[in-house]
C-alpha cells in the first residue's frame, strides 16, 4: 500500500513538471502586454494613471522601434 502511495506521488510530481515546462512563457505574449503589466505594477489602484503610463510606454516602444529600424 505504501509503495503505491509513493509511486502515485512520484507520477503526479512528474506530470506537474511536464505541464510546467510546456506552459507558454512571456515570450509568446504580445508587446502591448508588457506595458500593461508594468502599468499595473506601478499604478495598481489608479486607472487613469495606469492608462497614461501605458500610452507613454507604447509611444516609447514605437519610437525605439522606428529609431532602430535604420
């Protein structure tokens, strides 16, 4: 009985490890989510400030992309 419990625990840990490695990473997320996550982290309670920060972040990324396009 104890052997079956340990075997089941080992199999479940193995399955959790497989699902964690197969989960999508932030590399798949779009560029816009990066600004949104930063805005939410910086201004958690203020929606207007969060929107302003997000717009500024997008403008910054757009300008940097244009500058490095050369």
